């Protein structure tokens, strides 16, 4: 019976991809930025709110988590930049 519950949980996770992916963006100098995938963000079933699951926290974590719009065609992998843009920079003055 426990095996059955585990299989059901795994199927639910596979059929419910995250709404957004959470990243930490670190400055590597000379205008280079490294994006590290931290986890994912899911909407609540009732549509009221979000849940953030973080799998990792970087050693040099400055407390900023970037949640760019999800684009199925352009996925950012760990350690690779996304056009050199840090979308969190635009809102950093407001925080």
C-alpha cells in the first residue's frame, strides 16, 4: 500500500509542472551573471496564492530569488546566463 501512495505522489508531481522556476543570480564579474536553479513555484488549487519549494540555497545567497516568466522553449540551466540580463535588477531599487 505504501508503494501505491508513492507512485500516486510521483504521478501528481509529473503532471503538475511548476508555474515559475526560482533562480538565484550571482554576478561573476565583467558583466557575467550565473543563474542557479533553486526550485519551483506552484499555484494553489483554489487559485489564491503560491507555494515556493526551494531545493537548494547557494552559499553566497543574498536573499534575492528571481522568478522570471516561464518560457518552455528557453530554459536556463545552472551556470548559464540568460542573455546576460538580471530581471531582478529592474526592481531592486524598489526593495
